[in-house]
C-alpha cells in the first residue's frame, strides 16, 4: 500500500518530486550511456582550457577530460550513496522504533549503540575491509555503519515523544499490538524527520565515499569518483587550475540539492493528512 | 450484578529523582451494566488516573480491578488486549486522541481489524459506516483527516471508534470539557442515546458538577486520590454529607443570577499528593475538623443504604458497623 500510495501520490500531486527522482535516475543512466574508459583517457590530452570546445570542463593534471570524468563519477557515486542510505534506512528505522519501547532490552541496546558510536567508524570500516576484502559493497557497509545509528537515535527520540501522545494511548486502549502501534501509529508520524535525514544521509554519503576512496576502499583510481576528483583537484586550486575540483564539486552540490528537494516534496505529499 | 469493580486500588508515580506522587490511595467502587457512575473532583484528585486503572492502561500498585468477572490484574498482555473489544475509553482531547495521519474511516475501522479478524473488508466497511451513522457523522466523513473536521465531530469519531466493537463498558474521561456548550449538550445527548440502545456502562470523569448531575446515576466524589462520598446522584446533590462535597456543590453557580447561595468555603489549599497529611486528608481545611480527624483516617462508611461517606462526623447507618 505504501509504495502504491507513494508513487501514485507523486504522479498526481507532486510533479516536482517526480521530476527530481527522474533527474537523479537520468543522471545515472547518462553516466552509463556515455562511454568512458579512464585508462584510454589518461595522458591523451594536455590542453587545460576551459570553455566550449573539445573539453567543456578542461582536463586534469593527467590530461583527462574533466567533463567526462564528472559524468562517469555518477556511475558509482550515486548508486553507492543511495544504496548506503537505503540500507541505513531499512535497518535504522525499525530498530529505532523497537528501541523506543520501555524495556530493559531497549535500554541495553541503546547503551551498546553508545559504545559502538564511540568507536571511530572509519577505522572500523578499514578493519572490515582488511577482514572481508576490498569489495565495492564494502562502501555500502561503511555508509550503513555510520548512518544506521543516526537513524536509530533519530527515530527513537521521535517515537519516544509520540508515545506520550493521546492517539498512541488510544491505540493501546483499543487493543493494538505493539507492532501495530509502531508501524501504524508511530512510523507514519515520523516520516517527515526520516525523509529529511535520508536526504542528508545520501548527500553526506558522497563525501564518505570520497574519504573511503582516499583510503583505497571501494572506488579505486583511476575509476572516477567526485570525492576523489575534488581531493585531487584541490591541490591545483592554489596554482590556478580551479576547474579540476570545481566541476565535480558542482555535481555534488546539484545532487545534494536534488536529494533535499525530493525529500522536502515527499514530506509535503505524505503530510497532506497532517496539520502544518 | 456488577460489570466493573475496583477494589482498594492504589497508584503512585515517580519521576526519575523526583518525589513520589500518590495519585490514587485506596479507591473502591463498582459499576453495573447500563449504569453511569460519575467521578468528580478537582484537578489532581486522581480522576484520570482511575480512568486508566479501570482499564488497566496503567499497572496498579495494589488492589484489584474486575471486569465482567475477570481479574484484570492477573491477565496476560494478550488476554487483556482481547478484552479491549469490550471495554474502552473516550478521551478529553478529541484532536490529540486521533492519529493525524489516519483517515477517519481507518481510525474507526481499526478496532475491528484488531478484534474481529473474520470480517471481510465489506463487512468491516458496513460496520464502520454504521458506527459513523450512530454518532451522526455519515459515510462522507470516511475519507477525511482529523484536522479537516470540527472538535465536536472529532469527539464523535472518538465515540464511534469506541462503539464499533460493541463494548459493554466505556470510560469517558472528561469527554465534553474541551467542547463548546452547544456541542457539549449534543454529545451528552448522543452518549445517553447510545447507552440506552446498547446498554452501555459508563465511567464518566468530570470536574463539572452540572454535567455530572445531568448524566450520572451514581456519583463518586474524589479528594486527593480517595473517594470521600459516594451515592445516587440525586441523593448526594440533595443531601451532601462530606464537608468536601458540600464545598464542591456550593462552589457551583446557579443558572439564575438572582439566587443568593450560601457559600460553604474550605480554608487553605489542597495538600500536595507527594506529602499526604495524616488522618483525614481534609482535616486542616475543614471547618469542623478537630484532633480526632487528624488522628485517624476514616474509611467510607454507610450513611444510608445506598449512600456512603468518609467522614468521622457523619453518623453511621443503623445497619452498618463502624470499621475498626
């Protein structure tokens, strides 16, 4: 019901949210449609001009076409960021709802989460890679490790305050099971917060991917990644080669903006039923 | 035959690091099928706590609650859950008691989804529409959201939700106190009609003397988590015995401004429920209080066959022995 309601509502009510989703998808499709091979590309061009012509965004210090690399960055950056966000959401939201129950188990779980979060999670990600091997999906695991606890805390604190509300008491009074209270009453009233957090997570994940790429986890050079391009390009900014970092930066910026817009619109569509 | 019986119920609350608040201190009363028992008292007297204890929405500290012959305090979570088809509650705040993301139809349907799983969707829909019709709302409210309707309509939805499983007992926790006067009268009339039709027992919680006089068969007057006087509403209103009841009744205004009433006033403030006074809880404020009042707590005792009072100054009924 939720997905039918969501997609249906999107089409009927909110063309902007639908357009945003389409844009993100078309980003990924275009990235794959434009052929790109980093090896062939390297050292092929030495021009570093910016502007209309052969290289719209100029070339980087290895002579690679920045425009093509920005497009190619979407191939991995976007799917990894989105699936990392999705995994965090799918794990974090139910756990947060469960942890909002008054029980000794929930209390212990939250203390365990405190300990877990006290541990530097990037270090943990490196340890995991050392143990499990360096696969692309380790990036998703790392994003989920960092963000699932955030979703748990957020959803739990929202649910805790909602549990004090009269309509939750009413649900208990008509004999609702604990699961029904969680998924029919608490969850629908936390979607706004969850969506905002999800869009922030997706945006921030692009930065995490870059950090991991720098450590040699997940996306490895010469594969294109926006974060890695910004990092490489930042050294050139002081010597005047601003375009190497700026264009992938603009790509990240546009994606973050898109994610936020989609989340914002979705929240409006979903909260048609609620006041304010 | 009684439907609901509370037997010497106690409940206290404690916030982390805070003092213990003794909300309910040994309350007993019973309700028969089709009867309306009113609980009246000022804020902080423990009325709403009793409302929740009677349905075991709160756990009791001590005492027992019986519903339909079963001891609620010994039931498992699931057994209790199934009983909630037969006993339910309507809250004071109509808007807050409805899930803002749930359409009216879904809200009213939910008890059926929980308790009558054999019904088909069409049968459920029929029952929901029936319940909505009973509270004079009609099927066109089915698709609306709570914020799209008025306060009186929201309260009707709350009543329809309580009604849809055809319960025997409904707790009404100040169901009209947040409504306009004209709407209040409609809701009270609706509740009375539903009671006649379905032989419902009501526990009616209120601080409004006039409402209570209008709706209830029997009345329990509460002070600091105890019942100080209980009896048939007409009898208690005509002949209040406990000084607190007398003060409460004399505080109400007459509809005729020319009528001069003799006010019976209590001194001082209501004592804190975190630090209960010894003896009779009223003795510091009561004009006839003396050392005997401060010395011992007086339980409810019979004043007439149907009327009981917790005051040492009130004579015992001829047939009743004073409790030791």
